[in-house]
C-alpha cells in the first residue's frame, strides 16, 4: 500500500485521539453501525481531500464500515495531525498522503497520489481536489462520477465552475445543509478560532479590542464567543443586511480603517482575498495580533512580508513582523487559525458535518446517474434526520404537531 505520512511510530497516539473523538461523534457512530450491516457503499472508491484530523478519521472509518475504500490527502498544508495520519495507515489500512508543513508542491503531489488510486467519487474541503481533477481532466485515468464538498469556499468555487458550464460531474454541497452551516460554521468555528488564538498566544481576551471581518455564519460565531469572553468586539461587513444584523446583535459596526488603529486582535472570516490589506497591517498598533479563520491564506495580505516573518521563540505558531515603528504578530502564518494553531472544530460539531458527508455519499451513490453535472443540496428529509439523530444522542425529546395542527398548517380558511 502506497502512503505518505510523517512517522508510523506516532500511530499509537493517533489511535487514542481518534477513539477520544469518536466518543463525541454519536450520530456518526449510529450511521457506522447501520453501514456495517447494510454495506451501502460496497466497492466504492472514495478520494477525500480533507483536513487530516481525528474527526476526519472517524468519517473515514464510517465510510469503510459501509464497504468503501478511502484514499485521503490533506486539504491544507498546516492542518494535518501527523499522529492521526499514521494511525489511519497503520491501524485502519487507509492510504493517507499528508505531512504537517508540506510545501505547495508536496500538497499537490498528495492530491495526485489520491487521483492515481482511480477513485469513483471525491470528497473535498475547499475544492482543491475537484479543481485539480478538472484542470488535468484528460490525464485523469478514471473520471469520478460524483462528489461532495464540505465548505463555503469550496461551494463558491463549484458554483463558479457550474456557471461557466465546466463542471464535469454532479456535486453535493454539504455546506448548504442546515445541520452543517448553522452548527459547524457558527459554533464550530466560533469555538475553535478562539481555541487557536488562545493556544497560540495565551492572551487574556477580556477587555481587548477585537475586530471580526465578515459577519457570515463563521464571523457571527467568532464575534459571539469573543464577546462572551469579555472582549470589546467590532465588526466589519460589506453586506448591508449582515452589517445591520451585527448592529442589532449589539456589536459596534464600521469600517476597518476606523477600527484598525485601536484593535488588539483582528480576525478575518470572509472567504475573500486581501480583506486586511498590507496598508491596514502597517496602520495597526504595536503588538496587534492578526489571525485568519477563512479557508485560504489570502485574507491577510502578507505577500510583501512573507520573508520578514520570524517565529517567536517559545510560541510555535506566533510569527513576528517588525515594521518601521512597531511589531505585530501573525498567527499560523495566516493560515486558518483553528486548524493551524489548535485542533479544528470539536468532534461533537464535526459529527453533524460528517453525518452529512456519510448520508450524502450514500444518497449520491444511488442517485448520481440521473443527475446533471451541477451543484445539489442534501434532501431536506436527510438533513432533518441528522438533526433528529443528534437530539436523540443528546437525550432530548421534542414536541410533535397534533393532527389538528398539521391540518391547520395546510389550510387557508381559518382567519380573524
Ligand atoms: N474543519 C474544521 N475543523 C475540522 C476538524 N476537526 N476535522 C476536519 N475538518 C475540520
């Protein structure tokens, strides 16, 4: 079996981390149990480009339980948990291609290795695997028949491919399930970004002025958690509706150029490029901390500073940038802070996201033949099934409509 991980000797620790995560991933465990007997994915070869974490390992186990073969590469050069990668190879016979700190060329080499395994379908987090396949379509020996995409950034790229009529096979946008974006993006990112900032810096957030750029589901989660820890939160947003929402959620909203001088911490969560341009980095105050929570490392404009970044001794994920009159700090080299500086979203929320992946792949494997090469959503009933299973796993029972209430909701006769 061909694979590329840092050190198989790390497998024992990785195995324990996978077991720890699995305890909290109760929906995925239920699906794993069902898959084990029904084998709905029998013979399916799945190429997955995901963050190689303990939570992803539980998804890979689940897909294998369903009868699939899984081939995994990293979806970011800095998010790989090397011990988990080792355990996936050693304990679960899953070919993994990922080493934390990989160069860009190694990163794409890993993707190529997964494609070389001749996969039937793809799972992506950020659309790098799908984009690479499309770019090299004529040289891809086995053309995938369908795919799934995990994240907002990936779905934006896929919709652009679809709009330009270049998308070659149908893809399920997992990010568009309610049980994905309302939980993973908001509570997962909200908590794990704070986790990344704290593990990197060990700073007190109470009293600090924090600026959150972007008030989508991720930005909302981050702003709320910063506020909960006593930070004085400012929000920058280009969409007037979202900006108004931030105002009414109680945050100070305005332009970055007006907030940047007093900010202690600036966090981007927009999915767009150069949100904090180098001009703003230069205008910030001495000691300011910059972090990016978006999928790609393009939100902080660091190009002109790349060679000047120096790792701070004793703080492995903090990079110092000496400017003319001040020193500022960049976390995780501007890569997504929750995975570069911490462990990503906690297992309980990845449980929902990856339940979408597992049920989504089962759904796509039986329906893709009748689908056009477009972007689709998971059917509502499967989305709701995941919410029900999560509530059940939390021991929470909810009310149900009476027959009379159901009838009322279908009627129009009863009014004043
Ligand atoms: N994306 C964000 N957090 C993650 C995690 N823990 N595992 C896999 N993908 C993630």
